[in-house]
């Protein structure tokens, strides 16, 4: 079945540091890929998405590129801020037969940014 | 436009009791999903409604869980009787249709079974 593997946290960075959170996937079909973020005390928010190979999703300074050849969708940000502290979830949507589009998530990576 | 709302935000019950979680999707969204995150593990799919019909309930863990979506609006997820391993955060999400893939999540219900 489908699966998502992302790097374990917690990840602690200093403000303005470069961020990479690795995410790889296994899927039987041709999935869409997502990054969701959960800030403390809040629900999941869509951060960015990509629906086909070589697409780059971007939002709030975060970027991720859909790499079909390496089955990866790594999240990057050039300069993190304290306000980026949150849990980040990589996910895929199967877009499989019968529709549905259920999401398969990774375990989440907690990011803590310090001054 | 109001987002997805869930009630209650927290629930603490004893093993063997019954709990009912409620989700109100974004108005006009036909697709409604339930997910669960247990013990800091990955978020797992439970089931998917299209309007009032269950499209996919392959993630429901066992028959102690019952989901309904009468009238195709809000949904309830009942756990009866609750067990310790049911503790976790239950998320609801909605999307407009099967083409619009973006799912919008609610804040979740944190369930603790003692």
C-alpha cells in the first residue's frame, strides 16, 4: 500500500538557519503530494502541494519539488523564523480508483526554532 | 467563510464509556473525512463520506466505531465502548469534490480514555 516516510524530529534550529525536512513516498499510482503544518494548539493547515512530477509547491517561504525519479518531496526554507515552530506532516493523496483522495501521512516532524 | 469545526475540543472518559465526536464541514463540501493520530504516530485515515454515503470506510479499526452523516451535512463519530487504545486526536477534513483535492482540516478532538 501507499506510505510516506519523513525524517524524525525534533529538529532544533537557530533563527535564520536553512531548513530541510526529508520526505519520501511509496505509491501504487500517481499521487498528489502535500505538506501540512500544525502550529501549537491549532489544527492542520495546508502549507503547499504539488500534483505532478517536477511541480514546485511554495508558500510562506517554504518550497518542495515533486521528484518522481527519487519519489521525494523534501520541504525547504532558506531562513526559518521562531514563528515557524510547528509540526510538519508530509502526505500523499492516492487519487486512486473509485476516487476518494484519502491522505496517507508521514509521522510528522517537530521543528523548534530558537533565537 | 467558516472553516471545519469539531466538537468537543477535548474529551476525557473512562474505559467502557461511549463518546460521540461531531464534525461540521465547510458549507457546500460534499466530501468529509475522518482521521486519527494515536500516540504521536502518523495520522491515519478512518473513513470518507460523499454527501451522506460512505465512500470508503477501510480505515475504521473495528465495529466499536460508528460514523454517520445524516443529510449530508455534519458528521458524528461514535466510539462504543471506548478502549484505552482509542486515545488520540481525531481530525475531520472536508473538500469540495473529488477533483478539488485539497482537504481542509478541523482543529481536532483530543480523546483520552482512562
